[in-house]
């Protein structure tokens, strides 16, 4: 049910995704991986606070937070809740785990910029350019759209990236 919930988010079937996520949680309420996947689905349908709640519970069973993308999911949910410093803390773990991927690094840059840590955000934005030459806000927005994210979410992320000096 948890994997189906995530798949339903990509199919833009938000009500089905949320129902599958809650079903998965009810069947395995103490399984860190199931809770993390359910949280990922809740993030995908824009239920950010629910995603954070599920991930906090997941961390009770998996304190290191290594369940499927839990650091990324937590960081992105907190970012969209405008809890930028908390988002940056979560995204640091994600960026460490995904040393060569750009998603976590870009989200960390945006969160730091939004939290007021402009010097660190600018430094990491330069590192992001080294990691992915030519990385831009437009490229990031295209990736967000490709996985069915809301336009408002991409704009919110773009705002943070822009503050850090990432090119449009």
C-alpha cells in the first residue's frame, strides 16, 4: 500500500494516494520504511504537516533516518511549511547521503537562503554549480514539474535558490 501511495502521487491521484498511505500506516504502524513511504506520499499530495508527523514517528523506529528518502522528504516538507532552519538541518543529512545528486543539495541551498544563512547558501550554491555545471532555477523547476509537483511549490523553491544566487 505504501508503494502504491507513492505511485498514485506521480499519477496525480491525490485522494487515492492519501488513502493508500493511511492504509499502509494502519497495517504497519511501527514499520519505519512504511511510515517513511507514507510520508513521501503525503508530501506528494501537499499534506506537509502530515508528512512531518509520519516521519517523526518513523524516526522513533529508525533513529538514523535511513528509511527511503526520509531526510529529503522531511526537509522538503519543512521547507514548504516555511520552517527553513529545520528544513536545512534535515536536508544536510540528505545532501550527505546523496553526495553526487543535485536535488538534496538544491533544496539545502534554498532552505539556507530562506533561513537567512546567506553566506553558507551562496557557498553551497557555488558547490552546486561544480556538482552540476549549468544548474539553474529553470532546470530545477522542470524537474519539479516532471514529477507532478504544484507550480506554487516550484516557485517557492525558486525563491530560495534565487536568494542564494543560483542563476535563473
